[in-house]
C-alpha cells in the first residue's frame, strides 16, 4: 500500500518531534558541559562561617563567584536558592546541580552556607578581598567521592540518552513526513522505547543519589517527558500503522 | 430530514478515528494533557515551596498539615470567586445568604474533597472551550470548502451527516478527556499520598462526568460555527474568538461604560452557571446539567438549520 494522502496527525507529530529534538539537543549540550566540569576535577564545595552574610555579600573562591541572595531565614519562592536546598539535604538531581553551580547560597540567621565550584578542596581559611576581614570558614565537599562518581555516571547516561533521543526524534520526524516504514514507524518506536528507558534510568540514578528515597514523588518533568513517548508508541503502532508504508 | 441509524453510526466512527488521525485532534489531546499537567504542577507548587523551606531549615513538616494550612489560607479567595452577589448590597439578607452558601461550597471543594484536584478541574472547566475549539473546529467546514460532501448527498441525508459527525467529535473529546483525567489522577495519587487513592478516584470520576457535560455546549457551538463557515482556518479563528469574546467583551464593556446590561452577554455561553456543576447540592448540579444540555440543543439546532439550507 502506497499512501498518497498524508494525515494531518503525522504532520503534527513531526513538528512536535522537531521541537523536542531542538530541546533535547540543547539539554544534551548543557549536560555535556556539566560532565566536562566534573571531568576536569572541579569540586563543588560547601562553605560555612559563623556569622551572617549581608545581602549582596560575595564570596570569591578559585575563580568562581557566588553572591548571597538574602541574610534572613526567609527565601523567596522560586529563587535559585531552592536548588541547593535540595542538594544540602542530599536530595540533588542533575537539574538541581546545574542550578547550584551557577550561583547559590543557603542562609540561616546564625550562619551562612555557600555552594561554590573550586579547583581544589582548600584548607578552610580564606580571605574576603571585598570585606577585608579574615574569618574562619569550614569547607566540605558537597558530594562525597562516591556520590561524585555516581553524578558522573548520571550525567554521562543523561547526555548519551538526550543525544540519542534528539537524533531519533529528527530521523523519525523526517520519516513521518515522508511516510516511511523504517525511518518513520520503526525509528519512532525505537525513540519511544529509548526515551522511556532513559527516563526510568534517570529516575533510578536520582534515587541512588538521594539515598534511597524520593523527595517529591512523581514530578511534572517526568510526566511530560513520559507522556509524549507513550503517545508516540501507541499512535505509530495503531492509528498511523498503515500510513507509514513507503 | 430522515435519520438513518447505521449511517449515523458509520459517520460517528469515521469522525472519531479521523479526529485522532488529523492534526487538530492530536493537538487537542496534547494541549489538554499539557495544560492539565502544568495546572496541576502550579497548584502543587506552594506545597513544594513549604516542604523545601522546611528541609532547608532542617525541620520536618507533615505534608498533610502543610496542605491543610495552604487550604485554609486559600479558602477565602475561593469563596470570593464562587460567591455571586449580583446587585445585592453589603449587609442585605440576600448578600449574607449568598456569602454563607459560597462559604459552604468552598469548604466542600477545598476541605471535603481533595483541594488540588478541585482547583485543577475548576480551572480546566474555564479553559475547556478554548481547548475544544482546537480539536472540534473542523467538523464539516473543510469538506464544505472542498465540496466533497456532494458525493455523499445522493446516499445520505444532510441530517445524518451533520449529527453523525458531531456525535463522533463529541465521543473523541470525551475519550481524550478520560485520558487527561486519568493522567491527572495518577499524578496526584503519586504526589499526594495523604489523600486516600479511593477519594482521589471518586472525586476524579465525579469531575470527569461534570467535564463531559461542560464539553457538550462547546462542541455544539463548534458544530454551529463549522456549519456556517466554509473554511477550516476561518472556523478555528471564529471559534476561538467567540469563546474569548463572550467572557471578555462584557467585562471590558462593563468596566468602561459602567452599564449593567452588558453582563447579559455572559449568557451567550453557559459561563454564569457552569461552576454550579461542582456544587455540593444535587439540585444545583442537576439544574446546571440541564442548562448546559439546553444550550447545546440550541446551538446544535441552529447549526443543523444552517447546514440543511446551505450550498454544499
């Protein structure tokens, strides 16, 4: 059977494929950058001192700069401070880690905790070139070596899966438009399976980093990332089965 | 005018499958899923923030307690949204009765039932016409434009074609809404473990039935517009414009001119009483259901009247 009339659903699916392909490609690039940062031996450190940091206080450490958002115990909803909050109590995810490496500070009324990227762990004493005061700081790695190794594996798996999904989305999108059996139906099905497997793998890796428990249950990201592959899998093998025959 | 039942079933089935195969049907399904999930995540965001804050300070908060605090904080706003005071002045007996009714109603939605689910379904009820316009705008308009329907006319009556297609589209919308409600129920059941799954399931089923009723007037209005315009894009544009204009024009015109009579435009759609579908009193629900069906009947009859007389 050589279909002549292309269903509108296939065009819609291919457009969505191209959009998701671009998004996945961008996410893969960010993941690749994070993997590079981890590979070059940069260590995310947690610094804390025994006094308040005022709003706008800046900590310079090994070339990385972090700015403290607020000195009070109240954090603004939706601010970047929410990301390290999950990291400090051991509930980090790759996305939370990404947010934390840019700028992050968690504060309490009595002490200040800074999350910074540094080339070496350091010894604990540090000068503040902006404030001029020398004060004692406790520094410890944000992640243990085991967690760091696990984070590397997690980023590597995520990068590979995002790149693979991006390529599969692109090829299957072309296949939908040309109504090809191999490039459309088979590659589309492979994409759906790979996306679902990588979603589960990503989830499982997160669970291990979290220390065996999930803090937020089933997230919106997981739901949205999971729905499209499931829809693709069902539609390609039922509704559009006979349309992809070239 | 004769209605042939086997042909009607055939048209309905064909419309159902072609709605899924066509771009608009798929767009409706994906848009509805995304809207529902994004709404659900927005509704759960305050709870996430509270839990994050608590873990940041090393303290543990019971999610159920946090949710009840959030519910008690947001209930007055829901009461205000649900209260329809009309022209009653402050302190009048009718105004006091309305306020008491609204308080009881908001307590039913926020306390007796899972509050996040109620919020999501109420918001979906308002957004439903726009979503349905994305999926149901092209029931006959493209075929009228392409003059394809003339091949069917020797064998089928116009009534069968029109009713069959509208029924098929309605069935598709109902099936898509079932998927959306199922996904939402699973999402909340996984995230809000302090609500019993049976309660989430029961309230989801009840809200699904109400959404089915709320969808009927919108599908009938799309049928009317589709029968009147021989262009797929025109039908889409006019459907969305009409669904946006009915609530916005009286609001803006009322604010600008200060005239109360412009509020009568709200009654072009079942907007003024649509929320009563989620009321705690069965009589209110029954009247709202009958009202929605009456609107659908009027739109549907008007569309059929146009379709029977137009050049195909």
